[in-house]
C-alpha cells in the first residue's frame, strides 16, 4: 500500500532529523505485544507509549502512558501525535507547508489508512 509506505518513510526521516526517542521498558513492550495479538486490538486496545518522544537524552525519565492507536498517530490533549511530528518535519524541510498544500491534505489520510 503506497499510503502506508509514504507514512513510514516520512516518519523514519522525521525520527532521524528530530532524534525522537521511542524507547520504553521491555516489560511494557511485552505487554503491548500481548495486547496487539487480540482481535480488533487496533481499535479496542490501549498500548503503552512514550509521551516525551522529543527528549533525546538517555538520562531523562520516560513519561509512558496508555493510548489507543488513534491517539498515538493523531494525538490527544496530552500528546501531539505522530502526524504532528511528520507535519513538523515537512515544515522543517520545505520551510512552509502552504507551498505543498495539495500534499499536506494527505497526512491525515495516511494516518487514517494506517490506523484503520
């Protein structure tokens, strides 16, 4: 699926540029894996995810909360979401999102495709 590939490429480039930190303890990764194996997990389960992904130093305490996949990708009132990181990356690379307005409308569509 081209939308998923585009989303992954933009996310990986944003992670590298902004030095995002998605580390969580392995015990929580194991719990996330167990939850992910359930039927309709993407729609019904909550997963442990790090809120302070912009903190790139190893000595800062991770702020880990439970969120749905929709909240992880699109954000909520406590966490901006992965789409916001991608938008910030595009703004950083292009300089102004208005220059690529037709393409900027695809970001929410990509996130909908990924979370569906």
